[in-house]
C-alpha cells in the first residue's frame, strides 16, 4: 500500500526526553523521505490505490492525528512549567480518529483516556468548535474548561455526545452497553430519544483493561442480550497497544480471546495505517448500526512514549525495543501516505506539522492565563445540585387520576381508600403511582417481574405496566447499575433493584466511581437520574447469614453526592419515594432507597395484634422534604434517642420500659434520611436533651451513629451525657446467633440505665 517506513534515527537520546525524540523522529523522517511520489489525487479519489479512504478524508484525519500528537507533546513540555496537569497521552492511538469519522456526533461515546485523535476528529462534526483550545483548557485545569469546568482532564463534550469518563479500568463499559440497550428500549416504551433512533453507543478501552471483571461482565451481558435476539448496538473498541503501563499483553491474546465469542461480532482493523484500516473500521461501524448487535472492534495501536510523563521507559525497556516501537509510529505511516500519494510535499507536510504545534502551544499558554477554580464552593457546585422548591413541587405533583384508577384496578381500589397496611404494600403502592406519574419509569433487577421480587414488593407491576417497563435481568449487580446509567443517559427514570444490600458491594463502583461522579466531572452537563432500591439491614428471622442480614451501609455513606433514604414505616416510604424521584427528575440526582427487610411485613409494634405499625397510604399529592425527620413524643427531653430503620420500633418499645423504670419522658427521633444527614435538624433535637442515645443498627465502626455524634459535637452539645447502641464489627452469623451481633430492645434499655 505504501513504501516501507525505515527505522527512525534512534540515537541522540542523551539529553532528550521521549517526547522530544518522537517529535524529532517525525521531522527527520519527512526530511529524509526519498520514496515514490504519486500525482495528487482528487478529493474524492482513493488516497492510495485500493483504499476505502478518499484523499479529503485522509487529509482531515491526518490533521486530527497531528492535533492529538501535538497536544501530547505540549503537555510533556509544559507540565514541568506547572502549566499543564495531565500527561497520559494518546500518542500511538491516533488511529481512533477513524472511529470518530465513521460515526456520528449523536452516537454517545464513552472514551478511553487515549482518545485525542477521536476527539479532534469528532469536533469536525459541528461547526465553530475548537478541539485545540477546548483540550488546552482541560489540560490546564481551567475553570473555563467546557468538559469538566477544570475538575479533571477528561475527554467530554455535551454537544458532541461524549460523556466524560475518568475510568482507567473499563468501569465505563457497563453503562455504554446500558446506553445501547436503552436506545432500543425507548422504542418499545414509546419514549422520545434525545438522539436518532438508529444511533449506536461507542466504548473504547485498552487491551489490558479488557481483562478486568467489569469489562468481562459487559461483554457477557452483551452476548447474553444478543443471544435472546434483543438489540444492543454497542461498538466495543479495544485499542490494543500490547501493554498496560509496564505489563505486556501476550501476543495474540485479544484476538484469541474475542475472535470466536458467540454473539459478540468481531472485527479487526489496523489503527496504525489510515489507508488500510479505514475500510476495516467502516465495516465494523456499519455492521453495528445495521444489525443492532454488539460489535467488538479490535483496533491495532501502539504506545509511543511512556504511560504518562512520570513513566521513564528507558528504565525498564531496552533501547532496541524503544526504537522498534518508534518505528511503528502511526504518524510516520501517515506521513508516508501523505508523501507517496502526492497530497503533500515535504515542505507542505512540515509546515502543517509546525503550524499545528504553534497552535497547540499558543492555546496552552492562553489556557494557563484563564481562571482556575478558586474556592471549595466552586469545586463542589455541580456535585449535588438541589432545588428545594422545584423538588417539593414535583414531588407533590400527583399522577393523573384516570391512570391511577386503571393501574390499581378501579376507583374503590385506590390505596388511600384502603385500610392501613404494612411497609411492603405501601412501597408497592408508591411504585405503582410513580409508574403512572412518569411513563419513562423502568423497574428492573433479579426476580422483580412475574415473581414480584423475593418479598413480593414489586408484585403486580409487571402485569399492570408490561414487560417493557418491568423486567428481570441476569444475576449481575454491576450490569443492573450499568443498565440504569444507560437508561438515565437516554432520558428515562430507572428504578433498579439490588436484591440485598450485601450484593450492592459487588457493584459499588458503578455508583461511586461512575453514576454519582458524572455530574461532577461534566460540570453538571450530564446527569444520571435514578432511584436505586436496595433491600437490606438486619433482623430477618428464619432466613439469615451475612448476605441477607447485612447491616453495613458505610459504602453508601462514602459516595459524594448520593442521597440515601431509609423508611421504617409505610407512609414514610411512599412520601420519600416521591421525593427521591423528584430529586432525580429535577436535579438529576443519583438516589438510593434502603428498605429494611425485617420491617416489610411488620404489623405490630408493642404486642401481637396491636396493628400499630400499619399506616394509611398518604394522598398522592403528599411528599416528604429531603432531610425531614419524624419525631415521636415531641417535647420529651429527659432522653432523646436518634435512630433509623429497624431501630425506630425497637426504640419506641424500649422507651416504654425506660419511662416506667426511670420516670423519664423519652423522645424518639427517626432520621429517615441517612445521606446526607440533616445536621441542623440533629442539633436542634439535641439542644434540649438532658441525655442522648444513638441507636444505630449498623456496625460499631463507620456507622451512621458516628455522623450523628459528630453533628452534635460540632453543634456545641458534646457535653450532654450520651451512649451509642450499635452492632458489632463482624459479619452476621446464621440463625439465632445473628441477634447476638445486632442491637436489641434490651440493649437500648441497658444504655439508658448507664445514663441514669
């Protein structure tokens, strides 16, 4: 196809860094060119005989490659001057520009961090956009960075449908697949997409990352979906450079591992050669768009220079190996094509190269002068947006009456007209109402459809709203939460269910590192609105063990921007769900609803048959403000008990004993909202307390109780006598032994005795 590329001049390494060497290699390669030169082709003619790429396309791709390369070179030079703060480059991966050219700017893209070429080329899709200045602002961590507002160097653009990713270990693959599934799901539920219906999702990653469990679960689910003849138009682009930081990928491993996977259609393309690789990439893209099947594009690349600026390859790679890598530089191959085809003379090509260099450095110097984030408020502004008035209004907006009547099966069957019911029933009623209110709502997870969930909490939803809106997934929490992100990306309101709290820990990073971080790293341009339902906490009888009696919510409390609500009774559950959904719809928030399993069917409070833990269903226009707690026996100050979940009925029972034993008036405060804790409310309740108990069914270390104590202490009331009643720092054993590690009524009474 083109003249053999000679080895670049290897020596003169002394005193030069790798960036300077690679830079010099290109210049000297062009200057030394003595290969054949053809007649300049027409713009629409093949750049080289037999190539699917025309001359105009090649010229533009070459420019995108050079923009990407000079951004890398600029970053290496200016990092030492403290003008740039990111040096993981795209050098050697510039062939991914072909993927950008052959796809649309409305195809959602979830990109590998070596995607400079892709981004430079995608910027062509919309007029008036400047990939150089936008990238320079991001490298400089400028507050004017249009991708993240200076919070991180990410490849992202709202107008170009590039959703910012910070992943280095393929944790973005599940949500890319979820987005592809959502594109097709929208048609089945009649939801209007924000992008064309024949869009595909693009997801790029490295060969080393393909081995990660999170990547493998996405590949498995993609194949699982295709096996069932369900469309999932995702283009997985594995940019295979043969190395992960310093660990080499075995030769042939990616092809061997993916070439023959059933229901994951494999294509190979040469990302080092635009003339040869373009048609191969084109075949993969067209196949994915036409068949709507998950497609694996194995893109051959290389890594020019170290993993990042701090990776001194000369310390662990031989000179000979480094020279061989540089000889495979795709920019040298592009230079050979440019010269052999007659599109450029040596002088024209070097002028283009130097012109883009000057443009990148000028943009970087200008970006360095632009404002930086200067305050903590500026840092956190997009993390957890909250519009209380708008959220309250949306939460209190009732569903259409006729839709409710149809969903519940008649006017006389509306839940607010029924007798008081227990927690599971009222959650179920609230979910029916949310489905009536938001036609874009989807509920999915393990066993949630026909069965109605392990505890029948979702019973009847599948029948009322059909399988396109209520459906079972494979048993994979990572993909359940990846699907949720995909549906959210496409404007739907996902309500994924995690069957047990312990199972959430299997997939925690999909919320911590992916869903909850998107608003932050996109400067609130992209959102992942969702309500994650999680059945959990302890005190189950007859069905125990640490998986089914997991009382630790520490992993949830540690996620920036997440909202976590935990009801103890049915009416609270309904009004909280309405607020959580409103937070998702109005402010794009990621929210979690922690449902105490042991209270699902609880009817009685003090004694069998008293029915005092049954509640009426609140009217559909009632909602609970975020952070609002519930106070039992307001004004009682001898002892104030702060608690939540299972601790609420336990504390109320214990309060009776304490009042009889010590003559105290006991106030019980149900926090209800666990993340973020309403510290102002906690301090207000602590003000008048003579004694304080914190009843936290979580573990001794890192539980909710620690947050309550901190709020009280920082509020100036640390001198109040207090005790904490908490679970032990252990996994929960089976059967009756479980209640040895969880706090009980008698523990609360004993703690009060100590305070006396």
